[in-house]
C-alpha cells in the first residue's frame, strides 16, 4: 500500500539524550494506526517530527510525499494535530476559539464560516457557541480541541491521548467521530495508554520502545502471533511431574488468544520506568 507517512532512520537528540534512535515507520494511506509505547519511548518526539515542529538530528520524514524538513509548511497543511494538552484559550468563547484557529490556518470569508459551522456540529457545541471555554466540561473541551485541530480539513490526523479525563459518553462520541473521519479516507495516528481503545478503534498497531519501532503490523496479526497456554502448577511440583502432567492432559490445554496488553508487555518488558521521560514537548495554547 502507498505510504501517507514515511519515516526512515529518524534520530532526535537533546544534547547527550537520544529521544528517538533510528526509528523507521511506514503508515499506509487510509490506515487507523495505534501508536503505543511506554513513557519515554519517543512517541511525542516522533509526532512532533511528523508535524514539522522540530528539526530531526538525522533521518527523513515524509508526509503525503512531502519532505518535512524541506517543506514544513506544506506538511502542516496536510496534518491535523489534536494534542494531549488542550490547545484552547479558556477566557474566549467557543466561537471565538474556532474563529481564531480558522484565522491561524488561513481560512477566510465563506470558507471560514463553513468550517466554523462544521466544527460546532462535530463537537456538538452549537448551543454553547457563546459560552467561555473555561465554563465547559472536560468532555466538551476535548471535543472542541478535536474540532479546532481539524478545521483545515487535513488528510492526516494525529490524536495524542484525546480521551484523557473524559466521561464515557464523551469518549464514545470521540470514538465515533474518529471512526467517521477515518471512513472518509483520512489517515489517523492515535496514541494512548489505554490498550482497549486501540483494540476498539485501530486496524494497525506500532509499538515504540527506547526510540525504535519494536513491532508494526495489523492488529489481528499481532494478536494472532502466538497463543498463551494456561495451566495451573502447584508450588511443590517437580519438573518431571509437570512434564508428566502436560503429556497426560495436553488435549485439555486451553489456548487463549493473546491480548494487546500481553503483546505490549512481552515486547517492552514489565518493569517501571519512572525515571525516563520523552522530552518532546506537547502542543498547547498559553
């Protein structure tokens, strides 16, 4: 399949710290990719490189055929970033926020008015158009954050933990919105720490660890990559007894399909990494 996002040997250094270390990833056109990784794995830095928000130390990033380093403006016109930190102005109204981001994206006249109407409908905030953002619920803010990031109608959408702190109804609305945008042919990259969200939304998964891609495939292929055999062994059983029991009861062993969480932990390990941090800064309005 043709790649909408192509990353080759990406490296990003901050002094002596290597945030991304030779990462390569190809995202097909029309994919809905779940991007997973432990804290400090390099996800945010990679996203910022895709969006042209930082200069890579080495390697190449292309979006829809455009080199990010050579044509950052052209790339930004093709990418809609929905950041984890709310990129909204709390003392402005919903309408004023939408109009501000329309202007920031170069939308004017009837085009701006059409996109404002689209955004308010997408976020289901027509009735709150004149309310200040600071008075909205967390779910409303997340919906508006999504709409403002997509005002320029980009073919590539990057959602960085878009459901943080939202209620179940707002999460469901965000899911349905993302599915609808994907169904229109857009390429979506979705980052989250919630495995069940990726399993519910994504058709492909890439797992990043220590600045590299350690797995990338269709979701069903990753989950079918191996089965887990489960059986109970008492604490005092000897190796010979275990072998004998397996031989006797092999036909009764239950094969349980792997979960995405199991795949993730198998590839990245189970130890905490509280001391590690991805230094790629998130986007957010002051």
